[in-house]
């Protein structure tokens, strides 16, 4: 039985979708069978970051409505074996939480990891992911607004047995200017730290080109994604040093 992981932020602009794609890509490269489910209904873009914008035809609402099977709707990334995408519908029609949990349960039986890319905020997509999750990763930047919204997300996720924090898009100069630190950010969010990811323009460039980041570089955010993936697998890996 696999593990379902909710990726959430509470606030837009923290790089949550890029992080989801990066971790999932690395886990697949490490031999895991991984399904990404985009829950940003109407504003989906996980397919772009995974380089699969023209691949996914059916979405998770089609599976929920029994119009197709889970395995026929989940599309494999052509260059990363073992990485699959189940995209989001364009309209929030007929999104029953219990039925989505049934789909997620089936996904856990077919995949080692199921990553649910929750939309920013605490709306419908957030509620679907939370109901089906075994654990959650809260993504935040170091600015006060992002940390405050991360705290709000954490307050909603208290029933989940495992919660971790990833500090994303970290800029050393910004940390110094705000007179804060990663430790302060951990205290503010109230979660143990799973990883630190630097600000990296290659993330935007790879998404614009429709290519997964880990296929384009071994620097910047890419090794941070790999380190986080190894920690998810239970390996002891030091935090990436942000210079």
C-alpha cells in the first residue's frame, strides 16, 4: 500500500507546484512508482511543470464519475519512467469528498506515492486533499505573509499524523534583510523541517520550456528536490546549504 502526500501552502506564489513536480520526479528516478494529482481545479498547471501539457486527456473527475478507470486516466511522463499525472478538471462539478477518497485509496494500491498538489487557500481542492492524505508537506517562503498563511494551513491539518515544512524559494540576502532565519521560520510554522530549496530561475525556465527541471540541471533547486525525496524514503541526508 502506497502513501498519499498532500502538498499545500496556504498562500500562492510559494512554488508549491514546482516542488511537487520536483520531488515526484526524483522519487520516480529513485525507482518509486509515483502518481501526481493536480487538485487546482480550473487553474491547473502541474501538467506544464511536468512537461505533459498535451498528454493528459481525462482528469480525476472522469475517474470519480466512472467515465474511465484510474490507470487509463493517469498518464506516464515520457522521459521519467514511473512518474504519472492525473490532471484536474476545468470546472468544480460533482466533487464528492467520499468518492475522491475512494479514488485516492485505489491510487495507493497502484502507486508507491500519491502526491496531491493542493491549490492555495483552504477551499475545495484543499479539502479534497486533506481528506485523502496520509501526511502533508506545507510549503512556505520566509516572508511574514507566507509564514502566516502556512500557520493557517497547519491549523487545518492537525488531524494528520505527519506534517512537515519545506522552506522554498529561499534567498540568503532576503533572509538577512528580514532579520530572520530558517529556525525562526520553523518556529513560526510550528513544523519540523523536511528541506530547504533555493530560489532558482531555472525552475521558471524549465516550466516555460515544458521540461521537468531535473532533466535540465543538477544545480540549484534540483539537488534540493533530490535530498527531500531521499528523506521521504527514510534516508538521512544533510540539508542543502543555501549560499
